[in-house]
C-alpha cells in the first residue's frame, strides 16, 4: 500500500481473512454475520467501528495492535527521489551507499582493535 495516507478498515478485514485462508462466507459464519456483510466491509461500502474490526481480525486468529509514534515521512522524500531515477542511477546510488557502509564498518572495526 505504497503512499496510502490511511488504511481503510476494509483493507484490514480482507488482509486478515486472506492471511487465514477464509472465504467471506466462512468468516461471516465465525462472526454470525452474512457473507454480504463481510463483502460490504471489504469494499468499504460500510465502515465498521474499530472494535468491530478488531473482533473480525481476532475471528481470523490474528490480533490487531496499535501504537502511537511521532509522524515521520522522511522516507517518502527518499522514495520519490529514487522513483525519478533511472535503473542505472538507482544502482549507482545503491553501490555508493554500500561503499559508504563498508568504509564505516572498516573504521568502526579499526577502533575496536
């Protein structure tokens, strides 16, 4: 889900169901809901509450956990930069990073001798 500003509840429900290998009907049976309800949730036609999403994920034998952290979009800038590069430019950039890390590792190893 590259560049998704948010994750829809339907995405979470579908991902949990697919990871478990359940059909919509099977998941509905576990929850006491009709298959059509599961389908509407997955299409985001209906947005279930957060607690309902957690219940659905748990019915799949998974757990949905949350944490709060400071927002950091610094990788977006790096990704955008790399998407504008040609494959050969991306490879050259990768090799420069590898050389940098190799030199850094050599310097760190030298300090420990």
